[in-house]
C-alpha cells in the first residue's frame, strides 16, 4: 500500500491531456465538477492549473468566470430576465449570478431594462433610453396623468403629444438597433404573419408572391423596413426563397423601394415558400 | 477541364464544356424528359392520337434556363433532336423561319455520338424503329444501311417512306424522301444541298441539280414540311423545339404584333403538328406581367399545357455547385472552400437571391484574386457611379466583340455553304439600328411582294427588301415583284456583295435594269462586315432585354445602359449600310468605296500583299474568289481593299471586265 501511495503522489503522465480536456469542457459547458476532473490524486493539481488559467474555483466545481459567461450570452443577443439570470450561467448560485449581473450593469457592460413587469438584462449595444430621455418622458407622463385624471373632459391635442414624444425621443434614438441576433430574429408570431402574407399574395399559376404586395399586406403591423427585414430573415432561415427582379423596368420607384436589395445591385421582388414547408 | 467555364457566364446551348449539378431543378428536366418519352410512346402505340405538347419554363436571369437545354441535350443524347431558337426581336416569327432554324440545327452534332449531325440521329432512329430495331443506336443502324448496295438501300428507304405514309397519310412524300437521303449523301456538297432544300432556303441551280429537284421548297409548303418533320421524328428521336428569351417579344408599350404572331404560330404548331415538344422559356416577371396577360384563352390553353418555375439553388445546392466548380479548377493549392474563405463560402451559400450565374461570377472573382461582392448594393453612391459606368463600358465592349465574333463565324459558315445570311435576322438587325436614328423610322411590313421593312424619312416612305435568293429565276421573280412596287413608291433593295449577279444571269440582270429604270429604286450591295454588325447588334440588344449582359465584374447591365452605350459608342448612323439605306452617300460605286475606305481601318500590309500573291498563284480567277480567299485569311480585308490593291498593281494585273482578274503575262 505504501508503495502505491508513493506512486500516487507523483503526477501521472497524462496530466496535460487531462488539463486540455478539462479546459475544453469548461469552454463548452461553462463549469465542471471537481470530481469529474479525474482521480483524487490529480484533482488538486488540475484545479490549481485551471485556477492559473483564469478559471474560478468553488468548493465543488471549476467554472468560467460568471461575468464572462454572461457577457458571452449577451454578445449572442440574449435578453436575460434578472430573476432567471442563474439559468444562463453554469456553476453559480442565483445570488452570485445576480450580483455579477448588476456589476456588469454598473460597469456599463450591459443595460438593465424594465419589460412589462420584469427587469431584463440586455446587451450594451441595444438602444435604451438615457436618463435625460427618461426625465423628459417622466415630465410628459405627469402631464398625461394629470389630463387623464381630470373630470371636466380635458384632453390633449394629438399633434402636441406627437411633438412632445418626438422631442423626448429623437429620430436617431427611435431607430431600432438591429445588430443582435435576438432583434434580427422575429418572433414566431411575426414569422407566421410574414409567411401568411406570402401565401395570401401568391400567384396560383407561378407560385410566386410579389414582394411589394407582401409588404403592403403586412402593414400596419410592420413598417416597410421591418417587413423587408423579416422577409430577409425568413429567407436566411430557409423558409422563403427571395428572387431577383428579372423584368425590364416593370417596377415603379415605390415598388423598388419596398423590395430588399439583392446581390450585384439587384432587387428581390419575388418570394416563394420553399417546398419543404409549403402546404 | 480548363477554367474557360468560369468565363461562360451566359450558357451556350451547344457548348462542349459543361459543368452541371443534376439535382438542381431536376423536376423541370424530368418534366421535359417525360413529355419527350410520352410523345415517342404515343407515336409508336397510337400514331393517330399523337399530338404535340407545350410547356413553359420560367425563371429570373441567370437561373439556368439555357443551361437546362444543354443538360437535356446531354442527358438524352440521340433519344431526341434539340432545337434552340431565339425569336426575332423586331420582325414577326414565321413557319418558314422555324423550319429554317430546325433544319439548320439538324446539322449540329448530337451529344455523345462523336459529332454525328442530329439529322443522322433523326433518320437513323426512324429507320431503326421502322425495321423493328432499337432506336437509341441510330449510328449503328445507319452504318448497317451504308453497307448495303445502292439499290438495296433505295429499296429500304422506299419501304420506310411507304410505312410512314401508311401511318400518316398527310406526310409530304417528297420532303420525307429527301430527309431520309441526308445521311447517305455521297458528298458533303450534296448533303448541304439537301439540307438547304429541306430548310426552305432558296437553292441555287447547282444545288437543285445535285438533289434532282426542279425548284426550292416554297414558302407555302413550310407548314407541311414542319408537319412531316415533327411526325416522323417522333417515332425515334422527337424534336424538342425550345423558344428561349421570349421576353424579347414584349414591347415597352405593351404586347405588340410580334407577340401575337408568336402566340398564333405556336398555337398552330400545337394544333397541327404531331409529336413536337415545344418548350417556351422566359423571364418569370416578363411572362406573368407582359406575355401571359396578352394571350387569349385559346392561345393560353395551347401554350400553357404545363408550367415549371425554376428554383434558385438552396444553401446546400450552392455549396455543391461551388465544390463542383472548384474541383474543375486546375492546380488547386488548397481544398474547398479555396479560393473563398470559410466565411465567404458560408455567406454566399446563405445569402438570399443568389442565382447560379451570380455564384459563378463570385467564383470567378475569387479565383482571379478579386474581392468578392458580399455586401448588398441598394443604390450606388455618387462617387461609385463613374466607376460603375467604366465597368459597364468594359463589359459591353467585350460583349460586343464576342457577339461580332459569333456573327463573323455565322457569316463564314454561310459563305462556305454559299448561302446568303438569313434575311429575317438581317431585317431584324436593321430594325434594331432604327432605334438609334433620329430622323428616320424603320418599321416592319407584312407583304407578299418581298418587301420586309418600311423606312419613313419625314413625309417620304420607302420600302426595303433584302434579296437573298440564290437561284436566278427566284431572284428574277422577286425583282419583278419589287419593280411593280417601285412603280408606285420608292424601293431600296439590299443584297450581299458576295452574292453578285453573274453575267450569265442575263434575264435576272435585265430585270434588275428594269427595276433601276423605274427611277424609284436603289440597289445597295452590302459587305459581309455590314451584315455581321447587324447580326451582332441584334444579338446584343436581345441579350440586354433578357438581363444576360454583364459588366467587367460580372454584374448585370440594364437594358437602358446598353442602349445608351450603343448610341454613344457604336455610332450607328455612320455605319455604311445605314448611310446607304438613308441615301446619305448617293453616288457612284467609286465614291461608295472611298467612303468605306475612310470609315474602315487601313488593312495591314500583309493583307495588301495577299491579293496580289493569290492572283500570281492562280494566274486567273474571279474577283469573288480572290475576295473570298483573302478575307478568309485576313478578316480585316474587304472587297474594297482587295480591289484597290489589285488596281494599284495594274502593271502586273489585268482586268477582264470587272469580275475576272489575271496576271499580265496572259
């Protein structure tokens, strides 16, 4: 036995391989139980090596830093409810995860916004109202609340409110930033609307739907830009085939503006449901 | 495999080099193949019930419509005869034009049969079937027939004619007999004569003598000839007649007479032909917005028996296409996705709206080390407009050169066969020129007196006619008809100078003199180069309407840009034939040659020595022959340059009239 213990005190020959495996697992899964690192004789050594590599160690597990895990999720476009933030990281308690999330907000690495009744952590790249804009809205809300409470039929001019909203939310801020996956990907309801519009405008003979007609049908629920964007996303997802215009000056300037740009300066003026999902 | 396929952005229906992804739009190929198979089986089982079929194939530019033709040609080989036809852009399509195109393409090679003409395939399959043999090895059966003695073969062909007439009494016997003789013609000249007669061309005296005919096939027999041809082919190798680029039939103002004529003709082909497989190909937008709404119910029911819309390649198919093309590239330093990066390849495969042609363009760019175009271009920035115009210009110059080369090859082929260039295409080209003339207007005219076009110059209206006839009698007859027209209104007659009237055609020359004596007729000899320009212009404008022209980077060029480039660059009002037609160079032939010499580049020194050297070698020859041989060796040489050179060597060259030259020692 004593001989065996002596042997076990020496690091086994496959340490580098074990370390590489552990790193790969941590990168992929975010956390790994210490017991899964290997036999007890190597755990201590491996854990120490992982610590040197920047991984966090708890009593029972090694993990990627929680801040890194959260930043990665946000970079992928995730919107994370603060209540459930622990579900988005591995190897952390809810309290730990929430604390790190708030630290990210404090550092400006993420925003915390209220959506409905829920506080949600969103990427820093998403457009949110600044404190100045919030203050402007608060003032406006007070006016609206006062008018709404009045018993003498008091109201507001639509044009005044529109003007006040425009002042509170300038056009550049109003434009949605759509550079994250979450914003680019329309919800299933939106996608369903797009596909329904494609079906409704389909030419029974050719099986093609004219894109300006689809965009027109999606109004007012979708702005022209949103409809075009949704069509492109549906095409990227393989649900639709968008086809370049082949006609000879058949589109009016307005129709052209409704068609998403295609490759080599073309306009994508026709859409067709791909066969796999066609009814 | 070389990299030339990367330059073939526009599918050549007859190209030898071919890269295909069979799974892409396989359903469309299958639908056409099914129609061919059905026609053949009905022809054999129930010949009296045999009808023609018609199918419409639609797709955006670059989706692979013409590629589909090449694919089917390769896939079916000798099991069908393929005819690819682009409609006339400005003049109406006629049964004679269709017959001419079909028979012309019967002379093209059958794929997979070592260049055996399709005419041989057609006859071989027919004869094999009639003898109860397999129809898919026509060449083997023809070889067997060739081994027979002349008398035995005649007997066999007679029996075949009787068998066909027994099935379809309406078949034209004399047409059928000459068709069956094509593979067994003793000489190439006889085969050319047979095909010329079968195509409805005007044959010259020698050709008629060779095939034992007294006259060419009349225009009134074109439909009957088509009927015979389509029916007999259906027993072995059915004729697949593909009308491509039909968007060219639609005028900017809406459906015109050309579209109506096309619809009527094709409806008649469906009604009265047996065993023809008609395929109509067009841009999807133009068909659904311009062509189909203009068809009446009767025409629709005949043309639109089936409709297929080409799909764009899916992401997976795009990757397969890229792999296929890249595998064809020689000396690849890295595996797929080279010459793309991984991200570029994924981007290209996923991006919406990419056609196979666009993909090929990007592949070519990447292979040539140019940046590929992954970003959309909704509208060019002002700073990019100049660059874009420069690219368009470069692209159009090379497209124009390419089309000129093709036209030159066509003209040379016609010259070798001693045939005139197709007058319908020339008239079409001249009408295309009309778009770029300010004061003059050219319109097409339907008439039985040989007049094809009307030229309107202010209040003056002039009739134009291309005379292509090769036989003195038919030419004389055409001139006589024009003489009666000239008694009422001015006439301009155009004829290729290579088809000069020999002094022995006394009667025809007298008729020509009578025509010119009316004082209202002008006779214009035009050069082969003039004809080549007309053909090239026609082809360029047709491709522009079909979205088939691309700039130096491979991006499509719009039709208005092409028109603008043509107007600015080609200076059509200065073309010799245009000036002649407008009467801007009225005067003697000498003056005409002076103008030509001024407008054309000076021929190289080597050319100017060629004519004299040839005359020295031949001792005596006709001027036509000298011109023909010199221009064959040097495309820059013209008749005018040859004449000028010979006249400059008067100490050595002696003229016998204006048609024969010899060396002085004679």
